[in-house]
């Protein structure tokens, strides 16, 4: 009987553990994207701000990984936004799948500056302005890139990042 309860507990917690691993990888990938983006001079002024919209787990993980670190000469600052109304200008904005990006894309883009990278995790988000979008294909976490959206904001995506993506939209 003990084995049954142990197996039941493992089966119940397994999706939570898997979800935690996915969040961990999304946080790590988001931080690594920064290195493979050609940022315009305007984005290299002041603090380097990474915003996270409606995902406290991703925000916490990014904050833990960046604690006290710099991007070039800029201090890295992580801001957690609990609602769309709280969003302010930042160099990178991670938008969780809890936000209906297709419906809120115009408002999100309006709140951001001219050189902001938008990273999402919603199917089809690149069609609405996201530059990088996490997707799960064949049970594997991947990401797709929309070069046109990035270049319209003055961001250049390196060929190394393109080679790592699962799909590139020009």
C-alpha cells in the first residue's frame, strides 16, 4: 500500500516538476538571447531591464541568475509585472502564456520603447509582433524567431541564434 501512495504522489508531482524544469530553461534561454542580439546604442544606456509579465516563477529564476551581474557596462535589473497596466519600458519583455498576446500585442508594444525585445510563449505570437517565441514541438522546448519584427525595432539577431532556432520568419 505504501508503494501505491508513493507512486501516486510521484505521478501527481511529476507535471509540477516538469513545469519547473521548463520554466528554468525558459529563464536560461531568455538570458542567453541577450548575448545574441545586436542592440542599438539607445538600448545600451542606463540599466539593462528585463521585464516579466505575469510569470513570477520566470521572474524569480531570471533574478536569481542575474543577481549583481552586468550586461556590458549596464546593471541588469529584473522587473516583475503582474498586469499589463504595470508594464514599463525595458530592453527585454518576457510575456507569459497567461497573457493573451494576440489580443494585447498593440498595447504591449505601445508601452515598450523603440528597441525592446519581446519574448513570448504563445502559439502564433510572432504574427502579432513577438521577436522570439517559445514553442513545444514533439515534447521538446524550442523557440522561433521573427527577424522582421526584430529589425523593425532596430534589433539584429545573430546567425548563431538563428541556427539554434526551430523556425525563422523573415
